[in-house]
C-alpha cells in the first residue's frame, strides 16, 4: 500500500496488541506513525522494543486520552514534528468484567472516560486539523461487536462501544463536506489483550470460544490492522459512517 508512504498516522492505545499491529502495518507501508499510550517512556520501551530502535518514522508519547488538554498537545506536537496528519486511529480502551450489580461508579466512569470521551477528544482534535490543513483525512474507531449485541458482565464496555458507533456516524456526517471519512471496525473474539492472556494460560478456552463462532475462527491483531489500512485506502473512498463488524458471524446468532 504505497499510498501511505510518508503519511502521518496517530494511534492511541498504541502499546496494546492491536495498537502495535496497526502501527506496524502502517510502518511497513512507509508511513510515519505517532503512537500514544498511558505508560512512561521506559515502560513503553519494555512493552515494545521497536520503540527503542532508531526508526525515524516511529514516535511515542505518554498521553492520557481522558484529558482533552493532553490530547490536544499530543496531536499538535505530532503535527508540528512531522507535518499534516492524514489518519487517526482512536484505539485506547479499557474493560471491566463485572455485572451491573458489581460495577462501581468509579469503574463505570473510567470506562466511559477512556472508551468514549477519549475517542472523541482524539478524533475531533485530528478532524479539526484535517479541515485546517485541507486534508481529506480518515478516522477509524476501534469499536467492538459488544457495542452491537447485548453482552452479560460487560455493562460499561458495551454501552461505551455502542456510543462510539454513534460518535462515528455523527462525526462522519458533520465532516463529510470536508472530504473526511469516519468509520468503525468492530471486532469479535480477538487473540489480543485480556483474552490473549487468558487463552495462553488455558488454550481450551480459546478452542471453546472459536467453536461458538460460525466461521470457527479467532481474529488475530494483524488481521484487524490490515482491515484498518483497507478502510483508510483509496479503495474505500466512498465509505464513511460505516461500522464493519469483524466477528466471524457471531452477531448473526446473537443479534
């Protein structure tokens, strides 16, 4: 995908499995990638050794996406350092595995702050610069099929991801006259994050999860990354306000 050569990409939650995979896919396509996450620099280097290399087209910043000022400074600095931003991937997220009776107000608020508000702060900051720089930019939210189908024990996560879907659609409509495209990828079961940790300890649970999927498969982080690149490409120049559910058919049996 040579169309990404020298383009500037910003990705939040960049040290997670999906964030790293998306960043690496863009790097391999010749892009300049700015990743942000909540960890300090030394911890970031431990989590992703590539950051410690001399790669001139990869940059890391510690940023709290729940703080709009920090987000604005991060995006502004990336733009000042590398030039106009072309693609924004709000990926930072958190999840609490508790039901409604158990989840605390603090846990609920923390998920809304990261998953919804953090996504909005980042996406809107980038969109404003797209307009200012006259860039037909692309925003791809990392949603979840949990925002499209009812789940037990994921109250704040499911609600926040459903809200991200509407955020995607409303931003897509408002920014369409500027040539800016806004879309969402909503993965199903992914071998990443908390699921990956659990499945590595107990592979039988992964096989059981795969058996529930109509296509009998579990997504890998790099597969999601390739879909992000596809959605941002010229092949999808008419795609905006769309939510692509990559769940292997799970939502067909759990509508």
